[in-house]
C-alpha cells in the first residue's frame, strides 16, 4: 500500500452494468467489478458498488463485504421508469471518483451524466467488446420509420432497453470523455486504448496448500474419474462442445468433463447433456469462497475458447482459477491466453476437437510434467495475476487524483 493511499482515502463509486443473476451478479463476488473493488479496498479506499438489475436480484448472493446498492429495472421499461431509476442512481453516486465497469449506457452512460452534473473524475473499465455480441463493426440499426416507431413505443420495443446495441455504439464514440480508461486485454487496448489491469485472483484464498485433493474429489463424487473441469458458464463460443467431441474421439469411460455452475441464460446445459451426457458431470453454482475446494477436485482445467470477436476481447477468469490452484491447464491459443499462461499450460489451436483429444491424452500420460507446469502457473499467478497486482497498478493510476485532494 502506498503512503499516499494511506494518507488520503478516496470515496470511489463503482457503477456496474446489470447486477442481476444474468449480469454481473451471476458469479456473486467473483466477477471483474468485485475484483476491482477488492483491489481498491486493499489500497485503503472506500468503495461502494451501484447498479441496475434487469431481472430479479433477490436470489443473487454476492458473498462480498463491499457495500452495494442495487436498483431493479425492467428490461423494457417505459421512458418515465427509465428516467426514475437513472435519476435515483445519479442521486446516490457520491464518490470522489466515478469508476464505470463496461462501456454501456447502464454503467458508463450513467456515470458520464454524473460527471457532467457533478464535475467528478470518471474512469471506465472495458472488459468486453460489447458490440461483438451483435456482429461487431458490421452491425447497423437499419432505420425504417415503421420499425423505429415499434422499437420506440411498443410494449417490448427494443429501443426501450437501455443497453440496446444502438446505444452501445454511441458509448464507443464517447470513450474519450473518460479521464482514465482501464482494460484487461490487448484486443481492447487496440480498439479503445487504456491502462492494462489484469483480472487478478485472491491467491491466499486460492491456495492449493489449504485444500485436500482426495477430500474434495470425495465430497463432489469425482473419485473414480479423471476430471477435466470447466468452472464457468458454458456458451457455444467457449468451446465446451469441442472438449466433448474430443472425449467422443478418445472414448475413455474414466474421463469426465465437470461443468461448475451452468448457464444462467438458457437451456444450453440441457442440450449438452442430451447429446454428451455420458461424459458430463454438472455441479451446481458455487459461492466464490467455495470455488478453490471445487477446483482442487480437478485433474486439469480446460479453457477451450473458440476464435470469435467476443473471445478475443476476454480474459477468462477460469485461467487464474487454475493457475492459482496449480492445476494443469489445457487452453486454446486465443486472444491473450498464450501471454497469460506463458508456457505454464498446454495450448492447442481453437475449434479443433482432434487436437484437444491429442492434448488430453498427452496430459494424462505425462501427468508429472503437467503437475510441475501447474506449480509454475501458480508462481506466475502470484507474481502477475493477483489482487495485489491489480492494486499496484490502480495505485499508480490514482496518484494524480490523490495529489489534488
């Protein structure tokens, strides 16, 4: 902790996009906004999280000591309701610094309004290319008078949603209005610039010395198997199907893919089980404090991202789960993954089940080698991808603001 951070405590309002169970709340206190908040708190600053929730947030257990204000908002509110919830959020934001997470109207847009009204410094963290979900640079609204009227005024008019891609496009054009931009991948840096802050891990919580491999495997019913684990929400672009096809190729009954948490969005899990149920074990959503014990039960962690615009922009948190817990890692060479791992895991080209099958076979037949690589991955995580690493970078960013106090 810097002496400046000790002498001057900032109030920081983290403005987060969608704190519902399908948004930033889906992993409780383990997603990017909460990692930033933990790092800021380690510097001695007072941090509060604010945000809208587009679905019921009552079932979300954030498992965090960070103070939070969550304001429910319909996905397609009428315009009066939109102004009511935005006004309420604007009134509550009282930080010396505003820190918006994601380049969205529901976070950056609201924080930008507060900056204009209150003359407060504004930082924005970009952890996704939001337009990648809609076709990227090829997306266009396709303006037609009749369609515009429906989108504006029908009961579920698309333009009533505060984060419609048309508005996301507008946010991209306003990124230079932020005083500081932070990001976690080179892809984001090439598009928007900004200071690199990795998505760190609490390496004291995720410490393999604190957990027992056999006890964890027994607790989760995994003792008979050679376990490949995907500790995240499966989506088509995340490559889980490539791993399952690889297991079809290998056809070894003792090999299992364990998915932790499942998808909060749709019935994709069910479709995977229907087709590949013999290779799958599904574990329920797990509180962040319990995740190290779950990861300990794995023999190897798989991060099989496919090559898409969305994955190029992402920093898979599953990587640091595995690295911190010194687990063998099988991943694809997509985006920043090769740089993050730096030869401490096994990399294959994306979208290639046969290559993944060969890698799985090689890992399990050379397991001592990959256990040693796992230990190196833990060392790398402690040095470069911890909460303390995030805090060090944030401290440097905040020094100019501290000097103005």
